[in-house]
């Protein structure tokens, strides 16, 4: 932990010395238009060094064709303007100096493109963390310490993001309910399955991760804490090209016997793209084979009849994962206005785990009275295929009409076998062994259709659209118990259950963006009608819900002066229960501990406001407040004291208020040393009832992140990053501080087409979850550890023509349901 605080202290000290220097930097303003004098909106502008055309900054012109480059250092520059259908245009060279820190450039006049111009080579390196006005962007492909890791481990480094590995939850600024997109399409997975998918997605296939805390009306209303969009790597050029990645490494942990376990890992992937004439073909394939592990220590105190029984449980689960994912698609450019595309992607995962859970039971005087040793064998096989058919019609002058139709299928099989031996303190048997096996087949089918229309006007832009989705899920849980006398497996009807879930959501939205004076305004309204039917076939129990909700959004942005921008946003959002959380299945860890679903869960609603100040396009400060009503706590502890059983179940628990302050600032120490820092502090207030009694929690918490990037030579670079999360509250669990740091080095080779990255993650094995729940008769502590300590070596190579335009990123119709698909694991 000392290393992490050293980085943060150095960052703050450096900031005080460089902040004053930034104030002397200049500003470049200008306007871009046609030869007829018409302003050109949404034109791409690039500020280039006059000496070698190296990219310094990028910008987009507003609806009046105006643009601004801020925080420009002294030197000679030129501006390049690029717009589809027009020739690339350059300004005359100019100079920024202390005597002339602010410039107003003559209008850049663009003419219709009639021939190709020789392009200027632009070389730029994006920072790992990039703070934009409406989102935070992690440029993963530029990071050394991200190489060879998984998507979940990279996400753990994101500012304001915390990973609750004990409960498989992703939290943003202290709030759960994050919706995960991949390439603009929602995964439709539950929190557990999203976590599992990201655990097994190689980070080397990721280009960037976008964190959007307050999405607009165009997005589905799901996600009370925001959206995380993971963008996979894309090819950009004409002809045929691609890239190949191969990585290997090891993790180290200690097992129950205290011996070291080595956990090898391997991943490889290939991406291909071909564009010729009107056809663009693209695809990729990834394969992962990795060993991992998780150990847990659970200490419980169960009061009953005036006495306490103490349970001390220790478990170690080595895991084996093997899986592959694929994507194949085609875009066909019918003419200059029409494009049709088809996309097929999916995955097949096989996760297996076998381990042991030792339970030591003591009496009120802490004297060991008995033991329960449970051998576990678990498996999770899951496959997915998603098909998307899309059409885009460009009507000119910014008008655009798009259609998406999707079909998604998930198929899974979970297995969970438990064999428990009961002994006294002297290891002599006290009762017959208990053997239980469980098979849980599941199928989920999703169909969706959406259409969007964009209509620019003289003063702004209208967007409107419709969406309809239908989900049909069928989950079965089949339990068998072994009769010890006959050694025959007999069905256990008391634990078995079949659960079916049907859901139909119809939605429509309208959104307007424009200007009122000097203030940019975006406002929208989304309506969603939901009809869901959850049926427990075995229990003959049905929950039918039918409701209509309106979700308004409002965004305001005001340029106060050349250095300061102030933004305000408001949104109302919904989180519907995950499909598996509605399922009343029982999933056992051992005979004394299990997890159970709740078919009576209700949606939770969040109203959120955020005020953001941006200084010189670099220093960002945001203050946000949200109130969530009927908030869903996915791990509410319950107890059956007479049977020494503790279990968790999702429940609606009243209101939760969240006040958050986030500060992000980059620092350039020298030409070869750059750093990015982020500080997020939040205050949470829970008000609810537990077993009929009021329950209230007030807690303040914070998390810190810093990354240091070093350019050692033209071909060698290094990176050090660290993060720290203070003590915090997750529902009923008070979690202890967590943190880690990572070190990496990169060597470019083969004329820049190849790179070799060595990355060491959490070398001192600092990262662990340590939480405790104390409420009424509940008193237990959990400590979880996993193989966060590892070393990875990754080689990547780019081949073919590096000028192919990228495939269109599709935001498909099934962009809200897949996050709620689930399977226990």
C-alpha cells in the first residue's frame, strides 16, 4: 500500500508545479465552411505541429462551424480540416508564443472533393485514461500493464469502478446496476455472467472502454449507475489486413495446505478485415485456456436458544476455463446512400471447478465439537450466438435512418455436485455421508427490432426511434440425492424446480439537441412499457407484472470562457431484476450455506443529477447526486438458526442516496514521463427495513487511481499503475480497503508492426476482499482471495495493408436484455 500512496503523493506534488505552467498556454479559435459561405458542422479538426505534422489535439466543429483548441503550448502549428465529401484542407502555419497566446484563424474554406490529395502522416499516442466531457475513456490498446490480462482486471483499474469479486458485481462510484455493452450492443447477461464473461475475455482484443455515467434518451433506460461500453479492436484500412496476438503467463496462490499452486494461462486471437469495392468483410476468433483459483474463509456466529454456535469454514477452488469466441460480418454498400450489413457473433465457454470446503463447528465456549468436509465438483457450460441484420439509409444533409433486427440464443448447463462427510472433533464419523448432485439446464431466446431516425434542422438536431424486444427463458433445476444404503440416486423433489420467464418491452424515444444563446441543450424523453410473467412450474406460482414508465433526460453545456466549460445533466433510469435473480432456485456452497432467487423482486428506479466542470480540456471535476428507490440488494443475508443455515437472497430494500465527487487530472512531468490521476469520493445513505426493524447506514468512501507512463526510447516504453479503494459498504456488508499496483514494459519491433509486452500484476498479492455483515442475528465475516498475482508475456503483430476503413460498429436491437441473462457459477 505504501507504493500506491507514494505514487499519489508524487502526483499531487507534481501537479502543484505544473498547474501554473499550464496557465501560460494559448488558445486557437476558428471556423470552417464551404466556398459558398455555409458553416460546416461536425467537421473533424486536427491541430498539427508544422515541423512534422504530428497530431497535437483533435476537435469537432459545432453547428456554427466553430472550433477551439485549448491549452496549446508555444510553437508553430497548422490546422487540418476533414469532412466526408470535401477535400482535406489545411491552414497556413501560425505560431503560439507568450507574446501571442490567443489566435483567431481565418475561415477554413472546404471545396467538394474531385481528386485525392496526398495525405499528411499523423502520429499520436492516446493516454491510457482520457477524460472527455460526457464520459471517461480507457485506451486499453495503448496500455502495457493491461496486456495479457482479462477485461475484468482492466476494468478494475478504471476510475470510479470497483469490482466486488465476492458477489460478482461491478460498481460505479459506489453504485451497482452497471449495464455492460460490447461494441455498442448490450450483453444481455446477469451481473454474475457479465463478470464471468469479462473474466475470460483477453484484454489484448480490446481497443477502449467507455464509462458513461449519465446516458441520453437514445439508450435503453436500464442501468442506474450508467453504461460501460467495451470497444473491441477494429481494422481501419483498405485492402486486406489484420493482427495476431499470442500470450502466456502464470499466476501464483497458496492452497489450503499452504503449498504454492502454479496456474498457467494461454490466449491467442486473430482479427481479419478485407474491403474492396462495395464489400467489407470482417471477422475475428479468440481462444483462451487458463487455470485460476479462489479461496474463501467464512466465519459465522449463529445464536440459538441463548447459546452461540461458531462456524469456521475454509475452502479452496481451483478452476479450469477453456473457451472461444468468434465474430463474422459483412457490410455491403449498395450505393452512396444505402448500406446493408449482417453480423454473427458468439462464444462457447466451459468452466470446471473442483475443491474442498472444510467446516469447523464449535460450541459456546469455542470448543471444537464437529467437522463437515465437503468435496465440490462444479461446472458451467454456456454457449451464445447472436445474429444481427442492419440497414442504413443516408438521406444527405445529416438525415439518417437505421434499422436493426436481432436474434439471440443462450444455452447453458450448470452442474453442482456435493459430497459431505460429518465427523466429531477426533475425525470419527458421526453420521452417513450426504451426497447431492444438481443439473441446471437453461435456454434463453431474445428477439428484438429497433429503428432510429436523425433529422438535423437549422438550429439543432432531432433524434427519434422505436424498439420492441421479446425474451423467453426456461430454466430447470434437477436435484438427486444418493441413498447411502442402496447407492442409488433418487430424485429430490423438495429441491428441484422449473422456472419460466417471458418478457416483452416496447419503447419509443424522442431527443433534441441544439443551442439556446451560448448554451448547448440536449433533452429527451423515453417511454418503456414492460409486461413480464415469471412462472415457477414446480411450485405452481406465477408473478405477472405490467407497467409503463417515462424516462426524461436533460443535458446543458456552457462555454464560460476559453478555459472553462460547465455541464449539467439529469436522468431517470430503471433496473429490472436479472432473470436468474427472479428464479427461486437454490444453489448450494455446502449443506450450511446457499444462495436463493426471489420471484417477487421489483424494478428499482434512480433519479440522478450531475454537475461537471472542465478546465482546459484536461482537468475535470464532477459532483453528482442520485436517489434509488426500491433498490435491489443482490446479497441480502438470511439465517435459519435452528438448522445452522445461512443463505443470501436478492431483496428490494427501500431507498439509497449517493453523493459523489470525482476529480481527474493529467500531469506531464517531463517529455518522457506522463501521468494520469483520478480521485473519487462518495457518501452513501441507506434507509430500509430488515426483518421488520429499521436499518440505516451512513458511510463515506473513496477510491484512487494513478498511472505513470515512461518513454524510455523510440522502441521501449514502460508503465506503472496503482489503485486503492477505501473501506466501503455493499448493502449489509462492510468491506475493508483493497488495492494493488501493476508494472509493465513494452518493446516495439519489426518496423513497428510487432510488439512484445511483459506485465506483472499485483506482485505482492495485496488484492483481496474482506467483508463483514452484522445485523440482528446475522454475524459473519468473509475473506476471499484469487490469483491476482501473475506475470504475462504477450506478442502482437499487425499485417497487411494498414489503410482499410473499419467495419461499422452496430448498436443492435438487443442492447438491453442480454445484461440480464444469467447462470449460476
